[in-house]
C-alpha cells in the first residue's frame, strides 16, 4: 500500500524558493488533488510547476471538463497568512520533515508549523483520550505526561479538551509538547485552549496540514489523527469510549506500525470501554510510564529499525562501485485511472454500511482490481470525507 502513495525512491524536488512553495500550495489545494495524487503528479512531471501546467489536460483525460488549478491568489494569500502568523512550511524531502512522519502511508506533502521545529526530531509519544475525562483519567494523564517528559519524550496530542489538554499542560511544565490541529495552524480550537495553544507555540510546536484560517470541521479530525500517531513512536490511550476519535487514532497507529498501549478502566465506565477493548485485542496495558518505556524502549533509542528517508533515497545510488537497484515500485496510476477507481468504489457504496472486505472482494471479482490498488484509494476517499468508516470494518458513502 505504501508504494502506491509515497513518492518514488527518486529524490523529491522539495521547494527551494518562495515560488516553489507557492506552486506546492497551488498543487495540493487544487480540486481532486489529494496526497496520493500530489505525489504521483510530482513523480510524473518532476516539479509542482510542471504538474500544474499538465493538470487541465490530465483532468480532461479523466472526463473532467473546464478544470482549473488552484488560483495563484489563493496560494499567495495562504503564504501571506503564514508569514503573519509566524508559521513556516515544512515540506517533504527537507531536513525539517520528521523522519517517522515520512514513513506513514499517506504523509502530508507539507504542513505549517509554529514554534521550535527542531523538536519534531525528538522521540515522541502520543497521549490521547476522552474530552469528558473522569478525574481518574485526568490524574493518570498528568502522571504519564510528567513521567514520560522527565524520561526524555516529547508528548504529542491534539489540543482537544480533557486528556489532550492535561497532557499538553503537564508536558509544557516538565519538557516539551507538540499540538496537531485539525484546522489551520493559526486557528486554536477549542477556544478554551487559546492561552494553552499560544504557550505551546512559544515553548513547543503547533502544526497543521490545513490551509491557514480554516476552522476545523468534523471531517478534518481523522486527517489530524493520522498525523498524531504518525509523529509518535507509540500511542497511549488514557481514556476512550467504544466509538471515539481516540480509537480511530489507535487504528491509524496500528496501520502505521506504531505501538498501541491503553490504560485500563472500570468495566461499568463507558469512558473506559474503548481502552478495555484495545487491551482485549492485544494493546499493552499501561499502569504507568514504566510500562510504556518497557514496551518501546528508552527515549535515546533509535525510533525505528526501518530504513530512513535518506537510506531509501540512497538505495538507488552506486555504493562501493556496485549499483544496488531499488525494489521495483508498483506502476503509478494516472489521474484518469484513479478517478475511475474512485467511481467504482463509490458506486458500490450507499448509506447502508458495507464490510470493507466485501467491497474489496466484489471489486476484485467484477473489475479485477487487487486490494493493494483499492486500499489506498479507500483511505484517500475517507480522508476527503466522501467515505465514512464505521465500527466493525464497515464503510458507507457520506451524504
């Protein structure tokens, strides 16, 4: 799945100037261009500017008439807002881009950050949980955030009420913290956390992949959640209901190869049912920071045994006089092919939930598509808000 979404092993033409940054903004903000399509276009055309020039023809081949890329004025306004807010662009392929985030299946081509960007290369642990946290959950979050900070970890969370707020507050006192926002990096939500968000920008990092000035909507939170888990070595769920955003983040973490840990709760407390389900299904049980460190190792340990971004890029270079070819990537699909696959997926979905496995089987039988082709596009449609994922591996079309 990763090979279908990530850029190829060829060096990514990351922005080198303000003009390049504006081209990247225009390309990603253009209609029908998501993360997967952005990287495909960049690989096919060599630069964002060339991809923008080709977009109308590509869209016409996909059956989209009168297509126009994101206007220059829109990108220029976003860039101006970033300067005014003190935000900087962190783009794929640049030294500031976090190593772990670059390894998830759908990394953002760029995001905006306010604060100490160097902090994004520190070992991070995500602490997440219920907005309506209990007093016990709140005390546990405080203890974990304090002990993990003192152990050298940076705490990452989503600046929501409840567990997120407590985790950020304590981490600011004891160490560092990273807040991932669902809306624009300059839009602090909820308003209750305005002072906390400003403090994080001074002592930690606030970041978002969304355009500046964007107020968060429900469909933006799943996108934010994948970044929280993508930045961290592990995700610790302190308190969560059976149907909650925290469990979606835990699912993202598993898909990304991260460790998932959970704090157990009383069987009669609905706010702890999600954590209990996670533990039942194999998540490590957490009684304190020592359990987290035992599961993933100390902060000083290398965050992953997977090849680094630089190692993957170097895999196609001569080493000691010997050419080591990279693994052959799957053939990139054109925008027309991707649009056709999206139509096939959406045509098979309706308001009534359908099992994801059944959808994949049906498409394989009727159109010959394989799961490695279908799964990334299901993720893309889900992130675009066109598909709703429901408990039990069920999917439905958004209305």
